[in-house]
């Protein structure tokens, strides 16, 4: 499938699609990304946490962390680049069930 990122946003930022955390080197935010087939309407929404190493160190011992992207510095382009790289791994999917299966272990499927 020819997949593309349709939109990326965070309910934790203002504005949601272009805002930044108050400290771009010490942050923990929820990010949501809509992924769809290139040139087709509709898509699926996935969620992940984006955290700095300093925030990651604050997690309690024994915490299991999934659906998390760790960045030294929050930058929208870096986020998009990392997500685009994940999309390339799902390029062999034949249907949406396979796409969702590819991302479920990496990103939380928001159904």
C-alpha cells in the first residue's frame, strides 16, 4: 500500500499541529497521527507519547513503556521523519488490517 501521513497533532500543544512544548528539551506529550492511502480520503489514527530523555528518567522503576518515541529535542520535522520511516516498513501491507497490525506494536491504535 502507498501510505502517507495525513496529519500529525498533539492535544497537549497549542496550536495542536504546530505548537511546541514550553521546554523543547524536557517534555512529555501525546501525539496523534492520521495515516491513510495516498490520494484516498479517510485514514486511521494512531497515538504515541513523545518524550525527552530527562522525562523518560522520571518514569517509575518497573514501568513498561510502549508506543513511545524518545527525542533529545522536540522538532516537528524529526517526528515526521521518524513516522515516515515507520510507514516505509508497512509498504508491503496488502490491506488495512495488515497496516494496523504493523503499527499496533509500535503505535497505539486509536479506534
